């Protein structure tokens, strides 16, 4: 066998433009609104179910409360991460490069190829258009 085809991950980076920054900020704001809504709904649900459970079996209230507290903490962590992401994005200057989700590409390898070159690929995107391939 003289060659082999493999899938190799490719880093995708986006050049930050005003349009992309606005889009990402809007996405973060929408996600924050969803999390805030979920936190509010969870609080209402917790109060109702705990009050209902208290009428039936007081001993079951503590585990139920712990379950709701755990869900609340998870949502609060998601909210904090979104706020940190928003703050980080706000500080980035136009032209900065943001790493996006990785993609895969098919590569044909030959004996003697430099694996470092094969694995060090990047795609640079600006406003949805590919502007460069980098090795």
C-alpha cells in the first residue's frame, strides 16, 4: 500500500466583523433570555411541586428541593458562561480571529509525508466567505 485516505480535523476561524459581532451578540442575548425564562419557570415549578409534596409527604420535600436546586445551579452556570462570553466578545476588536467548530477533510497520505503539515490546516472565513487556507 503506497497511500491511505484519512479524515483530518480542520480548524475553522472567523475574522470578526461588525456583522459577525452583532450576530454573535444577538445569539448570546437570545440564549440569555431563554435561560432567564427557564430559571423563572423552574422557580415557579419548584414552588408548586414542593408545596404540593409538603401536603402529601414532608420527608420527600428535601430530596425534591435538592433536585430543583441542582437544576437551578446548572442553569445559573450556563447563564454565567453566557455572560462571560458576551463580555469577552464585547472586548474583541474588529479583525480578531475567533475559533469556530472544527470540520473534517479527507487527506490522501503517502509514505514520507509530513504529518505536522497534514494536521496543521486552518480555514479562515470572513462574513461567511472563505478568504484563506492555512497550513
